[in-house]
C-alpha cells in the first residue's frame, strides 16, 4: 500500500518570501502521479499542481513549483513570493496508475503567511 | 471550476438517525468519490462509483452505503449515524480513474452527530 508523509504540521512565512513544503511517499510502482492540493479557510479543496512520475522535468504553475526527486521518493512544493491568500492547509497526494489505484493523501500542513 | 455541488452544506443530527448526503455534478464525468476529512488523517476514501449503479468500497466504508442512479448524482447514506461519523465529507469527480485524470472536489459538507 502507498503511504504519503507530511512530517511538518505547521509552517509560517513572511509575505513575499519563499517557502518549501515537504512530502515523501512510499510505493513500489514505477509510474504514478503526485499532486498538491490547497485547502483555504473556505474548506474548498483546490488543485495546485500535478507531477507525472515519468516526466523528469519539475512541474511549475506560476508561483508554485515542485522539486520531484523520484529516487528519494520526495515531492516538495515551493511557493515563491508568498501572498496572504496562500494561507491554507496544503495536502500532498499520490495516485498509482493501476486499475484499482486510488488517491492517497498525506495529513496536511498548515501554512500561515505573515503580513 | 468543476461544476460540483453538495447538499446539505451543514447538518447536525442525533445518534441513530439515518442521514443522506448528496453530490451533484454538471460535468458528465464517469467517476465520483466520497471522502471524509478528519484532523490528523487528511482525506480518506469512503466509496466511489465508476458509472450508474456501479460502486465500490474505499478504505473507510464501514457504516456507509452509496447509490448512483443517474450520472450526475452520487448519494452517501449513513444508515444509523454514530458520533465517530462526525466529519467533513467531500465529493470528488474525475473523467476516469487513475492514469492522468485529476480529481476535482466539491465544497464539502460538515456533519455533526450528537
């Protein structure tokens, strides 16, 4: 079974600075997908970024980028130029490619952006 | 934004009472999912559906049942609610399962069982 670990329960960053959120996972599969979801105080789950394991290039979406280290099974999210609206809980998630694959979430990390 | 709505958005009920939560989508996506979110656990899959009348269990399915009589609606039923089922429930949809398809989530339903 796959597991996703987010070991930092909380982080804080000054507005306009850069912060990195850590995520590690465990799987025996060679091909899979990794996701970061954002959950602001509104409780809505919002997709931030997606990475396909067979792609060596790290995914980027505006101020959000990932550092995907397949051998180390590490998938960290970097937020550049942090904004107050980035304050949220962030979840790392894994999905395999088999017929019975499911989305497995980490426990989440609460990020606070300070003005 | 994916067209997903959940109803009710909030509900308070008593132990032993049946409860049904509804998820409605306008995207005509094949797959629909029910998750629960609890502190310290992230989101955990309860049940999912891969088509009308086709459903399967997730990792925390005990005490829950589901039904899907139309593509656009996926119902989650707690036959006899317990306090351990107090949680936030999310519905999600995807065009297909696994592979490259991303799941998109509804706004959530906060359920409190007294």
